């Protein structure tokens, strides 16, 4: 699979951000990409009211993403925001594949950590997503999800040989090291490729200094053995990577952690799933 990772920095105007998504997708198509992955909050960066920019999955923003997938033949994963029935917003990944209905993943684990309370305005999702792309299965997760290994093992159990993780990682002491470690650890947990695609460090000082997680860059790809095969710095960068996804089968045969996994009883008597 030829994967394009779009480590970009988005602003507060969804129309401008959409234009960037469309342009980068067309450029990736010209270079032969099968899939391009944009960061979390590609629709609009954090630090502003997301309720005012949220659109339904059949709205114009997501529809334009589907249209460019159909136009170019490239599948697209991009972070956006959709309305929730409870008055909050959902942190959504739109998945657009050529000629197919669009899919959506709502972030399950909300970032109520490091002094930030995502759940105050964002409603959580509850269903993992794995989708078919050619002969392969691709799982998705969003940013803070990367701290929860059970989600990644579940995606692997559902057949994912590649898991993409759009993110807008928060800055702070030790945060880059945590992000890099977690990306490789989740690849080992799932014995799958993990492509963690972050928002670039903003050039705008106000966005960079915001208390909201506006991105630090450092996207990376880890293979199913945990080896790092692509590692970005903090700035904007869009590159293509050829992945030999057959290494997933080799890793699962050699490491066998999925096959050897056992459910451990919890203290309350229920089984951990």
C-alpha cells in the first residue's frame, strides 16, 4: 500500500482547511497514493468553539472529501466535527473511499487529562471501526485513543493490518517522547502497522501557545515488530510511504500475542475484554 501522511497545521476556517485537504489529496493521487491520512481536527483546529463549525456527515465538508476520493481514486481519512444529539459535538474521522459510502469513527476516549476537559464539549463514540481498502483492512483511532492498548488489540482482532491514528497532540514536558513511545507500543500490541499522523506545530504564536492541543508534529510509522520506519519532525510535511502489509502476517505468526492473549478476570468478577 502506498500511504500519504499529511502532517499539516490547520486553522480556524473550515473552508480554507478543506481546500488544503483537497489539494493535498490531488497531489498524493498524482504520486500514486492509495490512501492519504490527515490529522485530527483537519476541519478546524482546537482552541475555538467547535460547535459552530460542526457539520453532519452528509454535510458539505464531508461530501467534498468524498467527492475528491471519487475524483482521484484515493481513499481519505480526515478529522472533522459532527453534531451530537446531546448538544455537544463529536470528534469524528471521516473515511472516504472511491465509489463507496463514506464511513465515520467517533473518538471513543476523550482527552480529560493534563488540565484539558474534552468531554465538556465533545460526546464520546462507542464503536471501533475497521474498513476494507483493496485486499487489506484498515483500523482507525484518534489521538488520546493511542493510550488505550485494548482498542488496538480489538482493531487487530477485527482484521486490521494497518491502523491509522490522526492526532492533534498537546505540547508539554515529555509529551513528544510519550507520543513516539505509544505509537510503537501500539504497533507491537496489535502486531500491525501504526501510522500516527499529527497536526504540525503551528506557526501561529496564538495557536502554538494555546492551552488546547494544537499539535506538535512528530508523525511516525511503526511496523508490526515495533520498528520505526518513518519519523517526522515538528514542521509541516506531506510524504508518501510504501508499506509491505504482508509483514503483519509474519509478525502475528512470530510474536503470536493476539493468539496467546487471555482475558484476565477483574476484581469485580467480570472478564476484561
